[in-house]
C-alpha cells in the first residue's frame, strides 16, 4: 500500500475478515472488541467494548443482559471515542443488520458527530449470501481499490460452485438449525441459504430475514433428519456446553437426529454467524456433515457430533 492508502477502522468481525481477504490489511488501523481473526491483524487498537461481561453467563442470562442494555442504553456496545479520534480514520466499517451482533451504524454516526470525526461510514448490511459477496466490492471501492474484489469474490464463488456440484443430486436431509437456546431462535439472514447450498432442506427460519424467536413447542413436531446447534457468537466448545444445558429440550425436538448421531455442534461464531468470507467454509463444513459420502468430513475442532451428557 502507498502512503496515501486509506486508514480503515473495522467495528465488526466480518469487516476485519473482509479487509484481510481483499489484501488491504495494511490499511487497517483499528478493530472492534469482538475481532478475533485473522491473527496477524489482532494487534490493532480495540475501539469498542461490550456493556456487560458475558463470561460465565448462561444463554438465558446473556439474553436478559442484552435486553437490559438495550433498554438502558439503546445499544449492547460502546465506542471509545478518544481512541477512535486518535486513529484518525478515513473509513469506518460498521453494520445496521443486528444491534446485538456488532456496533450499529447509528451509534457510530453519533460518536463521529460528537467528536468531529470526518470519516466515511461504510455500513455492511448483508442479509443474504449475495449481500455478503457484494460487501467485498463495497469495501474495495470505498478503499479505492475496486479491482481487488474480483479475485477474492471469484475464489469464494468457485468454492460454492464446487459444493453445489458435489451435492446437487443428493437427497436433501431435513435440517433444523437452532441459533440460540434460551429462548430458542431459528436462524435467518444467510444461514438458511447455507443449509440449502450444503445439500439440506431448511426447516425453520427464512432466508434474507432476521433470526426469529420460536418456542420449543413450535419446533417440537418437526422431527428433523439433522440438528445443527449453532448459538450465535459461540465457538464449538461453548456451543457444546450450552447444548448440554438444554439437552432435555433438544432430545425432544430432534429425537431421531440425536439417536442416529446426526446432531452437530459447530463453531458458529467463525463460520456461520458472520457475514464475512468464512461463511464459505461454513457451507463446506455443513456439506461434509450432511453428505459425508461426497465431501470430506470437517475438522473436529470446528464441528462435532453432539449427544446428551450421560
């Protein structure tokens, strides 16, 4: 990058991963509290922080804390305005899709106005797979390097095409994804599309729409062929622990899937919840779970069979 390269602050994890995928890491001068990938960009100053510490809380306790933060502050996160001002950014990456998932665009604009920061706000508001891919072009154009999105996006599309070719004529198992346990949520946005692309038939949640709170009663009669345990923001081990805490409910919702070893906990935070380039790896992971005769089984560090604790 040249000396005139833009100074980018990313206030969402997927934004940081997009910057890296585009080869613009040298432009990145600040990141959010939640950014955890790629490792070589994590030395940047952290510009945001959550209003409560989720460590050690159950999913029900986290849900209650989120709701309280929204009532009291209108946001789950806060921006360190002094740090942001000191970074002197040209571009700030944010989002308006989910106020719970990352710092929302409105909050960023308030801080910029209060501090007199003249940065361009680029809101990455993906709801579908095509939106995620379009975000690469959006960031590349804002950074003044529109051409770099072509190769990065083309590589991701090629990998998706390879999965389609592998599972296209396979019998699709009926898949129930659960994105939160207390209360239960059915996945939305791009995740139902991921399930379909991976050769499954999604049973709950609508593509392009927000994740939806459901009741255990509502999903109790679906009897899926496969159960995908993917609590939002959780890595594999955290997902397994939370599933164990709700084992009785899950066993009743998907008795066949659990009994047949087709209930899986996954690293949802890295590969399913984020609107960044690693969603393609998530599709590959899921296709390997649903169709092990056609695609390699995923690494056990990112997806594993779940069964109720003895």
